[in-house]
C-alpha cells in the first residue's frame, strides 16, 4: 500500500485551524456555563454563501434563554 502524504498547510491555514479549535473550546465552555446557570440553549444550523467559496458555508446560531421567557429576537419578529 502506498503512503499518502498531505501537502503542508500554509501559515494562514494553520492559524485559521488554530482559531477554529480555540473558538469551539470557548463556545463549548460558554454553553456549559450557561446551562449550569439554568439557561436553555438552542443551536440552529445556518447556511451562508460567500463569493470566495463554491460550497455553502455552514454556520450556527446559538441562543440562550431562561425557561418560560421569550427572547428579544422573538419579540422583535412580531
């Protein structure tokens, strides 16, 4: 079997990867902290399109709200 060697990542690719990992750690920490405080967490996947990408970009919308309360965004939609 032949070995597969990946091309080395550029400096900007390594930095983007590092920032994503750090951001996800922060998001996960914030979600856990909010849940411990009694917030209900909702995570909604979104799709965005950008001129620099042929494929749609997967994004997420994360909201925390207290049980039984209406979020400001829901009120603004009326």
